[in-house]
C-alpha cells in the first residue's frame, strides 16, 4: 500500500517538472517532418511530427485521364502511413520525457497509446 503512495508522490513531483518539457517537446515535434509515399511512388504526403498534413505531392501522370479513384486511393494510403510515422515520432519523444520518472508500468501505458 505504501509503495503505491510513494509512486503516486513521485508522479506528482515529476508532473510539475514535466509540463515545461512537454511544451518544448510539442514545439520540437511541430518543426519535425515525416514523409510517406504510396507503394507506386506517385503520391507523397508530408506531415509535421505534431500530426498536421503539410503538403501532398501527386505525380503529374496520375491526373491525366480518368485517374481520380487512383489518386484518392493513393492519397489515403500515403496519409495513413504519414500519420503512423508521426505517432511513432511522438511516442518516442514522450518516452524520452517519462523514462526519467521511473514509474512502474509506464511502458505498458505508452504501448497502449501507440495502438
């Protein structure tokens, strides 16, 4: 029982110290960029580490003729891959901050957030 109180006290102390670091981490992630390209290489989506889509590049050959459904499918694929990469980047940054706290079970919690 007292072990849980000690861990909780440690968590509260660490939380106050983490807020400025979390803000700094968010700013850093906002400046980082990930890019994902569809399997055909014709669509690329670039996102910030914070999860905002920055740009979508579409190969000129895709827009010739009746290529709308192909464009839509490839954009969806590339966007989803970019989101996955951004989440991974975010999780890595969060893990760096919370690892120093030494809170039991935090790894399991972070893994669940990543799913």
